[in-house]
C-alpha cells in the first residue's frame, strides 16, 4: 500500500512522483482537503498562518509526519500534535543565505552603496575602501548554514571561528562567547530561534563586541534585542546587516528604517530562483527515508 502524502503545489507533485511506494496528492492550503486526506500520513507545508496551520493539522486523522519546506521550525513546535514527527528542510536554503551574508559584507567593506549614490549623482569619487581580507569572522551557529558560510568566506582570506551549543573539534561552545566577541571584526548569527537564542544578542552581548565591528543577523529577528542594537548603531560604535527584524514585517515608522550604519533587507536571503526546487528535493529525500522505514534526517526533537 502506497504512503499518501499531501503536497501543496505542482513542483512538489513533480518531485514526489518518482518515489517508490509514495502517492502524492495535491492540496491547496486554506481550501477543502481532498478525500485522500483521511488516510494521509505525511503533509508537506510551506509558510502558513497560525489559523491555516491549525485548520490543516486538525483535519488529518492519520498524520504521522509534517515535512516543512523551511529550515526554521519555531512556528510549528507548539502546533504539531504529540506523536507526530516534524522534519525541516535543512540543507535547501543554506547556500543562498550564506551567499547573502557574503554579499552584504562585500558591499559594506567596499562601500558599494556609496559608490552607487555617486554614480547616480555623476560624481567620480575615487578613494580607497576597506576589505574583507584578513577579517576575523565569528559564526554563531555550526549547522548546515554555518558550515556553508564558512566554506564561502575562507577563500576571501578571512579567519573564521565557529560557535555551537557544545565544543567539538574546532568549534567553540556558546558559553565561550564573552571571551570571543571582542576578538572578531564580524559576528554572524545563523542560529535557530529557540528559548535559548531568543534575545541572546542583548546589550551585554553587544557591549562585548569590538569597536567598529559588524553584526550580521541571518537567523531570526527575535534573536536580537532591537532596542539594544539601535543604541549601538546610533552611537556609531557598531555596524549591522539585517535580513530579519523584530518586529517583522517592519512597520513603516520603525526606527530601524532610518538607523545609521545599517544594511537592511526584507527577509530575502533564501529567496532566490530555484529555491522551491531545492526545498522539494530535500523534502522528497526525507519522505523517501520515511517511506522505507527510516527516520528523516532533519527531525526536530523539541528545542534544537
């Protein structure tokens, strides 16, 4: 008997069609479910509102696995019923997000925004700039994204230090951060949002960073205390690049819009061409493992 999997789009249907022992069934979030929902053991989900998420899960009586198309699972942890597995799409978006970090760091150090303004004003403003070469980069988060970023930064002759929850090999433990922050020119956040990481970048964290250092947040907005960061940006002591914010989306009158020393993008680091195809490739591999009697590799077990 085939494993019934609810799939929210044609891209997913194509990705799962070739899987042995799997019957993909298309559904549209927010609309009535197909009859096969009663027997579906697996549902693939993208970004859903809390109401749509609750409505969907309540109508799947045989559900065993929720497979996400995102790397983050914080919005789902309290929604998935007990006994139901939850798997993320870790590995699909790490490369593009790491690319965004490299892009903003190059832009900031080579002052590309300033030169673009000079071009618009028809001004030939020749001058030297900074460089990422020899910069000391602290990457907080040693998962797929952290390792993807390290692989992209080291060819620029940066010196990369990795931080994880626990020390292992050449990775430092998170409790070593107070002694590490001041030794680095760039601090990059690529951690999931959990109770341990929510608000971890507070006034004390920022105070330990070196004068003139850059904070890059490619994780989730609530990891950083916005008021504490604004104080440092306005003082001119630190710079920052944010792809996420707290609150998000950022209201029109929020002070982050006009904060000095800040590059801000609207949560687009992983939003690139073919991102959906990459996400479904990871999802299909996870479902193939489940269909063959294995546990998915990207399972979320409580706080991760």
